[in-house]
C-alpha cells in the first residue's frame, strides 16, 4: 500500500503532510526500501 501511495504521489506522514521526493521501490529481506531523490535511504 505504501509503494502504491508513493507511485500516486499521495504518500503522507503521520501529520497528513505530503512526502515529496521519496521513492518506495524495492523490498529487501521483507523490508520496504524508501529512498530520497539523492538515492539515500530514509531513516526515522
């Protein structure tokens, strides 16, 4: 579901703000990889 929202450009944070510039493209070891425009992994 997160990857679909990313593809549709409607991915939001917990406060409802759109997350722009992040790409959910791959699953590695059952974990979703979220990267920014520079290709860096998103970290909480």
